[in-house]
């Protein structure tokens, strides 16, 4: 039913005995079993080993084991802790936390080792090589205790970039503050082309200082909105406002891109909502550039001059005449 989860003897003897019961094996199911499968397996075994039905020796103990396994596996929260911590799941539930799992001698969990158990008990960290440190001291096999220096903490800061800066990348000087220094400091940062909001730029050794060296500084990119361009994936989108006569007759119009103003051709007979695609005028991708899409918006004058009014009247008369002919 149960067996020692871990046992190790060295120059200093640490012994951890944890009785481990495989609840999945108790119910005869796989670890991937669904809730329905768990319930069906329990009902079948409970009927088979119920003391009122089965009078064989050991049936009552078997019935209790089945009930214990079902109580854990039917509860998603308990099942998750059991899958992660194995024999120590009850202790982890009581403490409200845990440590990396183990697979040492039957102590099953999240893929760690027996030393994870010791780290949790003694508050230590694993050392390089075959040894473990506890409470700031290190013990290898037969080695002396020694204080282990620690690395400084990693820091995180936000770096705001315009859409043009994010696209082009390049060097930039920023000022950041450190928790272990009252004054700020200036750092030269190289921004890779094509960074987007949420992306992190790592600056090695620029975090908090520690006995074993400094941690890292991570700059979280925040791209500020552009007044004309919107980034969607790696393509840029914008609106191209043109007068109605240009939409009807066709011609050229000026458009804003990341690299500046360009002239684009507007096809004759264009209507609002029509998109003009400019290849390679979008945002940088791993190999090349995205595209720029300009949505046409037709603009009519709010106030007409006498010449414009006469022109519109003539246009109306021509349209009415064409309709009558049809």
C-alpha cells in the first residue's frame, strides 16, 4: 500500500519517510482519467468491497483505501495538488504552498529531485554539482559547510517608444533608478528593429547588486499610439481622405507612412471603404516588412463657392439626363 518516498544517508544523515499511495492505481485508472471515469471506477469497486457485501479478510481496509482515493481524485483542487506533490500533497494543502515536485524513490511530482524536498524543509538552495545548501550554508558529500553568495534580483522597467522608434530600432539613452541606490543612472540601450508592446529587452547585469553579481534589467516595451497609423499584426492601417472629384476622376493623393509622406495613385471611380495596398511599407518582420493599407474616405466640401455650386448643379443635370436616357 505504501512505501518510503525517500531515504538518504551521507556524512550528515537526513531521512524522510513519506508513505505514498497511488490513488490512480487504487481505483485502477490512468492519470488522464476524466471525472466520469473516476466516479464509475469508484462505484464499481465500492460495491465490490463494501463490508456489508464482501466478508473476505481485508475487504474493509480495501474499501477505505478506495474511499480515500476517490475523495482526493474527485476534487479538482485536491487532485491537482496530489498530481504535483504526490505523498506530500496534504502537507502542501495545510501550508498553502509547496515546493518543486520530486520523483525520487516514489515521491512523485513536478519533475524535480530528492533535494527539492530538503530545500523545502531547510529553506536552502541547490548548489552547483552534487550538493545542496540549507539556510545559506552548503553541504556536498563529505564537504564542509560554507556560506553561498547569492545573485542580485532582476529588475523591470517600462520603455516608451514611438511607432517610428519601435520600427527602426537603434541606440537610445534611458535613465532608470535602482533599489540599492538613491540616485538614477543612465544606460545606453540598443533596441532591436520591430519591437512591439509587451516585448521585453534584457540588459544583463543591470539589475540589483548582490554578493555573487548583479541581476538583470528587463525593459518592457510600450509603443505609444500614432496619430495616423495603426499597427495590426505586422501591417499598418490608415485612412486616406480625398475629395469626391478625385474619387470620381482618379489621380494622386498624399499619404503618411513610417518613412514619411508619399504620393499614391487613386483609381478612378473609387468609393469609400476601398483599400489601397502599399507593399513593404508596414512594420518590420523577421525577413522583410509588412504592408500598409490605406482605406479611402471620400470628402465633400461643407461650404461651396459659386463655381463649385455651379459645377455640382451641372453634374446633377448630367446625371439626371443619363438616367432618363436609360
